[in-house]
């Protein structure tokens, strides 16, 4: 019926507008959801869960970067280097899960 | 793709550092990879709890619980605030 088609189009437009104007996260939630799905023990993740994982990941980037930067400053450098991250991983409990993963 | 866009990761890194100063390319790539590991790390912990409680869907509470189990207690208050804000936004969107 013609009426139903109009409603569906309007709904689609609303969704697109919402996605464009509401940017709640600095990292794309859809990509985060893809990474979550790689875990075969996971059946479903609610949108709240995806949102929170995205936000906590943003906080983590900040934390990891700042910790690594302490080494940059300690060695009187201006450029944050890979070895600063490696050192932070070795010496900070919070980053222990990153030890032994093959990076590049 | 199992990585988050490096441009977004880089932006967050830059904002966390003083304006003077650069980030080496391999450092950006390293953080990009570590970030995917982090997502998997949290997901796995949250998923374990779900399985124990025989639930199929990971929810927001599971994430908060996972952060606590994994030693990221200091994130819980900020995450609760974000969750409140998120629910507000969703509510406004659906009622306007």
C-alpha cells in the first residue's frame, strides 16, 4: 500500500539524519561492533554495550598515549615512538594484556 | 576490517598530548593494533560473564562489570555518566 511505503521512506530519512547529526563517539561504533563479532563466544551485543566499549576504548587510547609519552619526556624527545609504547606495556599492569601479542 | 581507522585513533592520541610534539608512524600503527586487542579483551571478559549467567546478549552492565574485573575501576564512573547521556539521547530521539 502506498501509505506504508511513505512511512518506510520517512523512517529511513530520520535514521540517516540521526546518524549524521549525532556523533556520540570519536571511534566508529560499527567498526567496534565488527571487532566484537570476531569473538565466536559472543552471540549478540546490545547497542549500549557497543557504545560503552567504544567509549572505554577512547579512554584507553588516551591513557596508553599519556603513559607512553612519559617515556618520551623522560628521554627528552619530542616524538612519541614505538619503543615508548613497548616500555609502557612492559611496566604497567593495565597494559599486561598487550604483552606477547605479535605487533606488525 | 579488524582495525579501527588510524585517522580517528591518531586524533585521540594527538588530543592527549601537548601541542608541541609528534607521533611516529609506527607508534600510531601500534596503538591502532593495540586498540583492537583491547576491544577483544573487554568483549571476552563480558562474554564470559554472559555465558555463566546463560544469557545471549552482552549488555551495558556486563561491560561495566568487565572493566571492574580487569582492573579499570577508575573508568566506571565516567562510563556510567556516558551511559546516562547515551540513554538520554536515545530517549530524546525516539520521543521527538
